[in-house]
C-alpha cells in the first residue's frame, strides 16, 4: 500500500509519537482508491513528554 498526498500534517505536534490508520474506500473495478487517514497521539509518548 502506498499512502501519499496527505494534508494537514502541520497540525501534528513535532516530536510526538502517533498511531496511524489508513482506511481505503472500496471501489468496484478500481486499482486505486481514496482513503480516510487517521493519526492519534500514543498515550505512552504523551506520558513520557510530561515527565521530561
């Protein structure tokens, strides 16, 4: 799977660790598809940043 042309990445905090999910839309007879891409902060990285 290739994920490209993501937008709004600037809103993600630099240095934080994220979990990423790509949810492609199923299209009949297509060799590619648009997708919903999600990113959320890993709780463990937030806890580590608060300790520093």
